[in-house]
């Protein structure tokens, strides 16, 4: 039994050492689906600067978003690719395109409506589990 437990421990340790940046092939599969599932009010996918990172997911507390979709993403231990898509000039002066980053390098986009789109993708199941625009704060009333 000790041998099997050791093999399992090694497998878990290797999984935890996996890169925090997603694989290009997984992101290409995600984007093939995403272009057809962009939320209402969003611009076409190719107009966004698109940041993607691997995220170890158990609950919504693990998600790197400032706005969470309702209903939320079902809890469970799995690896998700999380994406924050922003219109050019909102986060950095980058042109539209894909950027594979670590989770702590994802843009922190707040109250931008569909100028910021959040994505959660399960690469093992090859399905998008959530895609939504950020909350947009209404302008303040006239003074």
C-alpha cells in the first residue's frame, strides 16, 4: 500500500508543479468555441487583448475575476483556464491577440461592462463553463 500511496503522492506533486500558463492548443480550442459564445453586448473576439492563465479551481474564491457570473461556476477540484479579455488600452498598450500568462498577471478589470469579458474553460472536458461581461457602473448623477 505504501508503494501505491507514494506513486499517488508523486503524481499529485507533479500536477502541482505544472506550469501556470495554459497550453497554446487548449487556448486555440477555447477560442474556437468562444468566438460563437461571446456575451450579448461584447465586441468580436478578435478585437480584444486576450489574457489566459491556468487556475486551480475548487470554489468561486479561486477565480481571479472582479465580477462573478450568476449562476456561478459549479464547485469542484479541477484545473480551469481563466481568461480576462479587455479592449486595447484598458490594461496595457497591447494590440488585440492572445497572451498566455500566470494567474497573477491577469488584468484586474473593474466596472467596465463588455469592455472586459471573463472566461472560464475546462480543458479536460473541452467546454466553456462561464463567459460574461463585467458589471458596468452607471455614470454618477449630474451635480
